[in-house]
C-alpha cells in the first residue's frame, strides 16, 4: 500500500504565496507523488484557496475545536496537478481580504495563534483515532514552519497518535511566540508549558513545540542545518537544536521545473536554453523597455527580486548603488517590505532615470522576466535557509552573486580558476558579508562579464545544465519517511 503522507502548510503555490515556503509546498508534494507516495496537502481555507481549487467538495465536519467549535473539511485539486488538497473551511478564521498572515495594510492578524493553532490541531486530528476522515489516514504528518509547529505537540500529548511527525524548518527567524494564555485557549496541556516543552521565555512558542516534539527535523539546506545550532543563526533555539543535532537533516530545496524553465516560460517574450542562449538578449531588451531603462545590450543589468528585510542584506547594496550605476551598470528591483528600504531604493530609481527601476509590490510575471532578462542576480542575504531565487538565477543563465551562507553556500560555486577548470563555477560568492565585500564580489563579476565573454558563457551554461529539480531531494524525503515508518 502506498505510504500516506499529510503535508501541512500555510501557503501553497499557486493558491497563495508570500515566499519560498509556497514554492516548496507547491512542488515537493508532486515530486513525492511521482515516487509513489499517497500525499495530500492540508491548508487553511483562505478565500484565494476556495476560489482557485477545482472540484471542491465537502468531505467531513469537525466539532469541539478550540475557540471556533465547528469547521468543515473540503477536498479539491489544484488546476493542472493531481495532488489532493484538504481545506479547513472556517469563514470566521480564514475568509478575509489581505494575506495569509496580515491584513491589506500589512498589520498581522491578531488571531494568528488561533488561525494556525487550528491548522495544527486539525492536522493532528487527521492522524489520530478520532479522525473525521476514516478512509484516508496518514502515517506521516509533514509540518512546515511555525504555523504548523503545534501539530507534533498535539499528536504526542493530546491525540496520542501512532503516526510520525516531521517539522521542516524554512526559516528560524519566524517562531510564532504568543501569550501563555493561548496554552489553555488552544487546548494544550499545561504540563507542556515548560522549558522541556513548548514554553519559550514565558511564551507559547509554536516553532519550539515543533522542534521539541517532532519525530524528525529537516532544514531546507545542509549548511542551514549546521548553522541553526549556533547562536548566530539559531534565534535563541540553538541549544535545543544542538541537542537534537544528530536528528536534523538538511535537504536542499529543488525547483519546479515546469514553472521555472527559460525554454518554456510563458512570461518571456522569447524562450531560450543553454544551447540557444542568444534569446536571452531579447528578453533583456524587453525588460529594459518595460522598466523604462535605456535599451543597451552591453550595460550589465543587475537584478533583485526579494522581500525587503534585514535578512536579505540589500542594505549592503545601497551604499554601492550610485557607484555601480555611474560605472555603467543598470539595476532592476522588484520587492516589498520594510519602509526604509523601499524608500531608499525608490530614491535611487528617481535619481537615475533610464538606469535604475524599482517596483514595489508582488508581481509573478515580472519576477520571471527579471530572472531571465538580467545579467546577474544579487542576493547578499545575511542568512538564507535555502533561497530559491539563486536557483532560479542558475536555471535562467543569470549567475547569482551571493553571501556565503545557508542554501546560498550549498548551491552557488564561486568563479575562480579551479572551478572554471572543473566546470562547477556558476556564480560569485562574497568573501565578507559587508557593503565592501558585496562591492568586491560584484566587481569580480563585472570584470568577467565585460572582459571575458567566453568564461561568462561557461558560468551561465554550468548553472543552466545543473539538475535543479526535486529529483534527488524528493528521494531524500522519501528515505526519511521510510526510516520513520520503521519506528512505528
Ligand atoms: P523567502 O522565502 O525568504 O522570501 P526565497 O528565495 O526562498 O525567499 O523565495 C522567495 C520566492 O518569492 C521566490 O519564488 C521569489 O521569486 C518570490 N518573490 C519574492 N518577492 C517577490 C515579489 N515582490 N514579486 C514576485 N515574487 C516574489
């Protein structure tokens, strides 16, 4: 019998997305399904989810949930996918204007601990003896990030299930810490509110609950698995993580090659590939035109698509911007986040018409066009659990310029004589995480781009010919599931 796995996530592309978690949740389950896993996704019934799923039908009711009492479970499919999606329908919790975590103005929903506490609770219920879905019961519950962190706690302490839980950490910076009042509100046992449980400095920590109670822990890159066991990257949970260090497995994310492929990408004016890379020039000039930049094939075009937060390190780019533009570079940015960064980048665009373009907001087509049309992709993150954009850059022949951390370090091989010789060079890695370090790294990239077209093409082709799909990583998840099954 195929192994039944419930994949629990607060965002899934293309239904709802704020970042890389959605990309992973939209593509890893399909890769696992093609390996024979009977996998279903569990997601809150946000309006965007209800509106986009096909063949949505009622399958069960749940009663006696904390705070809300009743909810319905619906089953649907994502257009173009065979994956079944279980949806928690609760209008009062999930059907609102705005994003999954905040309202249209960006203010976090005050009842997030309830909204994601219920998501966690329902996931645990589905794996237990009281499940409302009798004909499909998972043996593995695969949780993702703090929003699902209470699931392993509910499974172990409340539902007493035989199924095994995994928590995948996509970002330690977000932990879901709330008032201790929510312990009783959410029906968690007070006994778990200790340092050996889900208490974190007097608060209820969703992520700590996941890390403490899950049968297995994964991170989205091997390097990040090690980094989070240190004070610099553990966000206060490094002690617990180090204790469970031997059980933390780092599995590098893959990319959805149907979505992110320059040969087939419908958002590009011209498709191209490693063997027909000339088409990329047309995409570049279309991007320059669309963004109001001077049409100039020779000007090195630097791109950024990113949340604008401290994590992403783009403040290290700011002091270098004018110098780079004055040296003949062009710049295009798509992103949104902290007001100070938005304002600073917008000012650069205003002061440099024809040379810099800044779009604040979320725009899926433009993100593909930037990835394809730019010459290099800048991603100087201070920490990066995996990062998907540098992988998209590799696939699109847009060498990434990155800081040496997390998944960036695991996927980008710096260009130097040795890596050129052994055909692994695929980008540029900063030696020092500072504005000067970033400038030095960009300068090295510009030197190759301007003065050594042959090597530049080699770097592009090395990245484009890599297998960046989920093939290998999905097998690693499957192996982990199978190991856990042996302990049931
Ligand atoms: P994170 O999850 O930390 O934001 P990742 O690199 O793992 O970073 O994933 C970011 C994902 O979100 C990528 O698919 C990227 O293209 C997308 N993205 C980020 N900002 C925007 C934006 N403003 N418009 C469109 N897509 C965006």
